[in-house]
C-alpha cells in the first residue's frame, strides 16, 4: 500500500480503538456488571436500538446531500 493509505489505515484503527473504549465504558456505566450477563434477547434488543439510531443518522446525512 502507499504511505498515504498506510497513514489512513493507522488513523482509522486509532479512531476505532478510542471510540470502542468510550462506547464500551458508557455501556458499562449503563449496565454495570450486567453487561456481561445480558440474555440473548437483551443483547439483540440493544443491538436493534443501536441500529435504529444508525438508520436515523444515515438518513439525515443522505437528506443533507
């Protein structure tokens, strides 16, 4: 890969790590010890809520183009 692509990949990985850390800690604050003990249904319900947020953000971004 080119140096520019290597730099871009490095930045993406760093952003991912920082954002994942922040998001995981927020989830821990919300769920506490339960974060590792949710039922399959609860994990799916949480994922669905995240997906709905993502849908809204994508639609609003597309609308602004």
